[in-house]
């Protein structure tokens, strides 16, 4: 690869890009985001940072009334860490999606009928929130698709026990590339912390910097570029879809001997439909290269709920890379193509 646009020299040396990428140049460019597409859809709605800060209450741990790190603080902390680590790059405004609104009332509205409540009588917060922060000056083109570096965070209060005393809180944080054609997220193992537990924003800030430092974007891009070099026939694609459907019904003991596959039946159906109809990655009647297959998986994952989104994003990478290796004779994912 020779077009990767990266940060200044001192940061580039820290991230060890040289093993996979040639010297790159810095280009002053600000990409405009495609507001008609989102990195996650499902049952989410768009929210602003101002709305989360000014209109939403902050949940507490019930037994000691200690505050949680709310969604706005989570987003702002990661955004500040990104600005610090990628100093000199363009850092986009967070694209925020929320779901599962939790409603309440102010004390003076307790006895009002629901249809008579004023906005000032209501309290809300969102059980789940996800955000994406693009860095458009760090990008590469893979198979004709422009990919921007992107940071994604997920917070889901339903995965915590708020009825207890305060304990370290669970966050999920990832850095990878977002396909600008479709806003599909490409997550790599080294760029994902699935069990990030911190007690305050200072710990969260340090953990974000650690994740950015450990992530190697050139290695991730090299992996994705390799996918375009392998294709499967329509028969092989149909075989893989059938095995993915069968996987859901396997006995637990048998299933545990196989690599994990997290997509649901509905999402597997979406992959099949996109193979026929998707204008960017569909290949009906033709061989399907593994880059397109990967994007069929990540596109289907956009229908995941927030709390499972990043786990399935990573699993889409595992599936695409594993099946790609199986097509070249590797045994690990061989079950899916036999």
C-alpha cells in the first residue's frame, strides 16, 4: 500500500507503520460526512452532545447514590483523548446514536395524568448510547472504497447493576476504519477493548490513549487489502450462508468446537439479500471477492442493538479473515466452506 495518509512523523514512529506501509504524505483534507447514512441503524435515533448534557439526567448507583460516568462525559473524554493523541489531524464531531429511553417525572408531577405532563415535568436518560468520531485526514482506499480512521464507543447501562454500590463501570471502545461508501465499521482485534472497566473519566482518558497507541492501522489495512485478492463462487457463498444458518441450531458442545459466529438469522438473511441487491457489494451471478463478502457482513451488523454492535463488528472481521484463510486451505474455518 502506498496511499495511507497518517499523522506526523513522531506519532507515525510510535505506531510502527513501517512494517506494512511505505512512507506516506500528510494531506490537508476535511471530508464531509454522509449524513444520510449511519454507522449503526437498528432501533437507534440521532442525539446531540448538548441534548445529552442539558436534557438528560445522570443515573446513579442506588445503594450509595454515587454518580455514573454519563454518556456525555464518556463521549467528551474519548473526543479529548483523540484530539490529544492525533494532534494535528482533523477530528470530526461525534456522530451519536441512542436507544431505549428511560422516562421519569419530577416530584411535583407525580400525580399528573400522563397526557397532561409538560416537558418540564419529564426526566429522561438513554439506557444505551454509541458514538463514532471520524478522523478524515487519516484514510486509505481499499477496492475503490475510501476508508477513514474512526473511533467508536458503546455504553449500555443494562449491562451494569445500578442497584448496587459504585463499582468500576463497563465501556466498550474501538478504533478502526469506516467505509465511507456505506458507513460500515471495520474493527480489528488490536483496536477493540470489549471489557473496559473504569471508575472515572481520568481512567477512561488513559485507557483511550492506551488503545490508540496499541492499534496499528497499517496492519489492519493490509489485512483488509488482502481480502480483495480472493474470490468465492456463488455455490461457495450459498454453502457458507447455509452453514451460518445451521450454526445457530447446533448442539452447544458441537458449536463450542467451532469458531464463534454472532450474526443472527435475520442478519444472515440480510447478507443474502444484499448479495443480490446491494449496488456496492452485490455480486449476484458472479464470483464474490472477500472484501465484498466482508462488507455484506458489516452491513448486516448495522441492524444490531447498540450493546452487541461492536462484538459483532469484530466477529465480522474474524469471519471474513477466517473464511478467506479457509479458501486457501486453513483448517480453522473449514467447517463453513465444506
